[in-house]
């Protein structure tokens, strides 16, 4: 069911991909989405291809769930075998690109001790693309009248070709099954 839903979302959200790319049809990298990272560097979603990564969405002014998402990503990465950990990428995409400017993302990364190159904090270049990223990852969110967000709290594991190969909603502690999925994805890289 999830695979069917992802395939349908890809049909709706697909950007231009050349035949030379030979991406799997269920790859989230089929979507052509422009992002900007905490260093101000623009890049496209499909440029993440070739790297196993844990992805989630957050917003920097969140004081409850988002810090727990970040901490869970840190814990998960720490539990990956040391010989594989350096190949794991961690990506956080903001639900709130209107507020989470490059400078705000950079400050947040520094305050939370999220070092590059392993960690990338990003915002979409186009506000509508934030919704596309969430849909591709199977995450939900909505902005509240006070500016806060209700949102899913999940870590999503992408293999090197951008296929979703794992996810966990266990926050605040390590999910051993998710760590095993990360290890397996890194072994296949």
C-alpha cells in the first residue's frame, strides 16, 4: 500500500529526469526540487543520490518535538557501526521556509552541534516544494494560526537511489530495527 501511494505521489510530483539517470520509479529523487542549505548553497533534491541518508522535517522555532527529532537522529547515527557512520548523511528540511532563512538554519546547526558534511539543514527554494518534500516522504504537517506547526515526527531512511527503505516514529530513543535498516542500506551502498 505504501509503495503504491509513493508511486502515485511520484506521478503527481515528478520533475524532469533524463533517461540516463535510470532512477528507480519509486525514488523520491524523481522529483525536481530546489533547496538551499545552511551555508547558502543551492542544490537539487536529486543531487543527494549516491548517499544513504536519514531524512526528516522540522522547523527551528519548534521547542517540543523538533529537538527530539534532532536528538533521535543523533542517537541513531551514534549507534551505526563506526566503520559505516562516516558514509551516513543526515538531512533536515524545514516546514517553515518563510522563517527558516539560511542564517537561521546556520545558527540552529551551530547551536545544536550538527557538523557538516554529515548534517545538512535545508529549506526549499519555492514554498510549494515544501509540501512536495513532505508528500514524497509520507510526512504530514499543517501550520496553526499562531505560526506553529502540527506535524509528523518520523525519521525516513533513503537508500543511495532515493528509495524509502525504512522509517521510525520512535522518538527520544534508539529504534534498534531502524538502526539495522540503516546498517543494511550502508552495506549495499
